C-alpha cells in the first residue's frame, strides 16, 4: 500500500486524483493541499511514499518544492504544460502526467511507483531490535501502531493486533526510533506520524484508537500540523 498526498492549487485537479485513488486498492491518499507551502511543511514532518505534485503553482512551483524536501519521496508530476516535462524528469520524477489524464494513464504511473518501491524495499531494513521474553526480537517499523510506556516497561502495539512487552524506558526506545517517522505525544505514548488520521482538541486518532496529547506536547503537535 502506497501512502500518498497531492499538492495542486486547482481543487478540481485534486478531486480527480482523489477519485482515481479511491478506485485503486494499492494507494491511500492521506491528504490534499491547495497551498504548496502547507504541503511542504506536512511532507517534512510526515513521511509518505508518493507525492502527486502540480508544477505551475503560485508562491512555490513544484520544481522548487521538490528541491526543498528534507527527505526522499517518489514524485509524480501533474501539469497542464508539457514544456516542464524535461525539467521534471531531471529531478528523477517517477512519471509526468499531462492534464487531463485518464485513469489508465494514472495507473501506468502508479505501476512505475510500485516497481521502484519494490526495488528500494529489497535493499532496506526498516526495523528495530528489542529484548523481550528472554529473546532479541526484530520489529518492522512499518508494523508499529503505537508504543505505550509503563514505568520501566514498554508495550509495542502492532498493526496485526499483537503486542510486545519489553523492558525499556520511553527515552531509550525513542533514541533508536527514526525521528522523521515517530513522535512522542505524551509521557506514555509514542506514535508513527503516518498513522495519525486526525487531531481533536488534546486527542490524536490513529484510526479507531484514541491517544491523549500531554500538556507539554501540545505546542509540538500544533507545529507539526501547522496550527
């Protein structure tokens, strides 16, 4: 499953991408932005697999936005102007979709993104190792739903409903987690940024799971969400 966002100053163009993503099982569109600077801030705080990006936008072009990214992300450019194609490919874009594009053309671009993702996965090991049940257990970072602290122990809740209890402090586990993927939101909770689906008052939602935001972390969360 590819996690994606889309940035385009035209709401109709974003609506088309949303429609195509809803029809596609292999992609989850997390958010859309009509303001490129807001999209850039989100990308630099919440890693995604794929970015649908318009090129000709006010305040910041798609080409400029890519040059300001702090982390790698697969990019599919979308634009009404074919004269930007060469420059887009020079930035190692996955594909270049000329508006208006069809669902079939959209799926060709997604296929390219999936193929590149498979190549990257074959050469990466996104995991941590913890000691639990007198053993060293390797945990895939992408399978962590959230981490809960209990005095000198932590509970690592996984997406497959399993829970691993390990002897560790929240400070120790946070030191080995990649900062660009995980954030501490409470003295007792660490969550993957990509799992956050909504923020309501002082509560985070990870799908159906509610996580409290500690008073000392409210400002940090507000900065992440640009509020």
